[in-house]
C-alpha cells in the first residue's frame, strides 16, 4: 500500500504543478488584454509595444520550451527512482502504465499515470 501512496503523491504533484503553471501563465494574457485599453495608448505607443513584444517573443518561447524540457527531465528522474523501489510485480504494473498499455484500454485521451489510486485511509 505504501507504493500506491507514493504513486498517488507523484500523480498529484504532477497535476498540481501543471495546474499552477497553467494558472500563472494563462492569467497573464487576460490581464494584459484588459490592461491595454485601460492605458489608452496612442497609435505610436501601440506600435512600439508591438515592436517590443516581437523583440522578446522568441526568447519567451525558448524559455518556455527550456522550462518544459527541464520539468520533463526531473519527472523522468523521479519516476525512475520510484520504479527502483518497486517489487518485480509492481514494476510490471508501473511499466504498463508508463508505456500506455493500460492507458490504451482506458481510452486514447487517458493520462499515463492514474489520477486516482484506490488507497485505503
């Protein structure tokens, strides 16, 4: 049962991290969209803002990709460490989830790891 708690914790942390990141980045465009009309920028200022935005767009996109890649590496390392503490039978079940065999049975849109694991309190 302890391994189930560990897997649940990993799944929960992954979802929470993704949620927090999505909230922090998703709210910014809405805040910016509401801010521009409130500022009452002149056409010249609007043009300059667009130029500034274009100047940094590539860097922002690269930073976002780098963060995504870094998070994926950390997640892979964490899952490998968890796999190492599992019994042989548990590793087979773990591997079936990670390779998508169980996922395919649950539907193409299912997550790789189960969100809810039946853990008795």
